[in-house]
């Protein structure tokens, strides 16, 4: 898959865009929160792929929805390192005064890692509910023979920022430029800030699917990953949770960490086929 993506993107052009949806019809529920929602696409995607989801969110929850992308969308989502994308994301949000008093942030796949990065590093316009959908919080691995920890890879491919090879965990912690930091897997100058920002959330909602056909392992979407023997470590058995370095255990104890499951494939989460399942989950958070 990686090789095909590399070849594909060399011929791909796209345009920066922000789509805004503002449904003014009466909601199907008596409790309405008119605060904004921001949605952010994943890797190899753009605002165009999120239009149906953004429109559905606005209609279903009677909320203004900002469907945003970083740079030129498709190309930058793959060929720009995540720390650079994160800086652009923060600027994009700060340029939108409608988000000044806070918003709910929904990130799909890689977009969820960037949404969490915004919360941790920026958050001048505060995130209230953070909702990540099939986002690789635990990292991904695709081909063990590919070295994503080289300086070139770290500077040119976004997925290198959350490439987690269970056979090279020490190298991951030293060379991987994004995920070890936002996960507080290593001590860094902003570690305490990152934890406190997570703890500032009203809710952290994690949505994953055992039928995910893109993230490997699928449990990465709920902060799980492989140990050295390729056994999946459940979230509550991870050091991140046990030592509570990121605040997940505290959120969990406060009933503010919520993990939900769908039976959708990876990209179906942005399509109408999955919307009924998403509604049953999101109604608990977007109507309050």
C-alpha cells in the first residue's frame, strides 16, 4: 500500500479549502448546543472526502460544522511531517474567530492524531469534546522491512510520525518525531502541559472498529499496540495508562474517557452507511 501511495501522490494536485455547514432547522432533540464542531480528514484525504460527514453532523446535531484541511489537503497530508502539519492546523483554527470560545473536535484517522496534537500543544481556542475516529493512537506498522525512522522519512512522510515497529521500540522512542511526544512516552519539556490539556477535556471519545482495513493493529485506535511478541497490549495494561503519564487513567476514573466500537471499515466512518452507528455514539456528547 505504501509504495502505491508514494507513486500516486506524485501525480496528485488539490486545493486548500474550508467548508462550513450551518444547519438552522429545529433539532430532533430538545437539547441543542449551538457551539461549533471542527472535522479533520486523515492521510491521503481532503475536505472533499469529509463533505458527507460534515453535512450529516450539522443536520443531525443542529451545529455549525467547519470541515478543514491543512495546506493543499491530499498531498500535504502524506508528504508533510506531522509537526509541520500541526503548526498549520493551529494557525488555521486561530484564523477562525467562530472557534474562539471553544469547539468540539472530530478527527478521522490521522486527523485524530493532529486534533490531539492541537489540544496538547495549542488549544488557545479550547477543545471541549475530543472525538477521534479510527485514529492510530498506538501507532501503525505495515511492512517490517521499511525503515521509517531515517531522517529522510521523518522529514517527508507523515505516517513516519506514528510508525511503531514492535521489533524496534527503542528506535521508535528516539527517532519517531511525533507520536512518542504526544503520547508522553518520553519525558519532554511540555509533558505536564500535554497531560493537563488532556485532563481539561469535557470528554475524550474514542471510536474504533474490528473491521478497520487500514490501521494495523486495529486496536491502535484505542491506544493499544503490539508488544515485542506481537501480542496486542490492552489500553489498561499499557504503561501510558498504568503510570497515567497522559491523563487517560484519570479521565477514565472520572467517566470522561469513552471507548466505542462500530462494525464499519476504516473509510466507511465518513460515509452514510456508518452514520446510524455514529449517531448512537455521538448523540451522548454532541447534544449536551
